[in-house]
C-alpha cells in the first residue's frame, strides 16, 4: 500500500466524521442519518486499515 495515499484517506475520513459531528445541528434530519452512517463506515474502514498496517509492519 502506498503510505501517502493511505494516510490521506485516513485523515480525510476522520475529518469528514468531525465535520458531520460539529455541524449536526445545521444538517437536515434525513440527510444527517445518511451522513452519519457514511462517517461511521469510513472511520471503521480507516481504523481497520490502520490495524492491518500496524500488524503487518508497514505502518509508516
């Protein structure tokens, strides 16, 4: 895995989740549910990628 691309994906996932959490009052209810679900999925995937990289010894 390319470490630069992986790092950019992980940072963007956590930033997206942070934006969704911080702007939860200004997002309409139907859209808020889909954005929260997408944020949870993306953060879970990035966390699993971090674990994979740590256990295979490829983490930075």
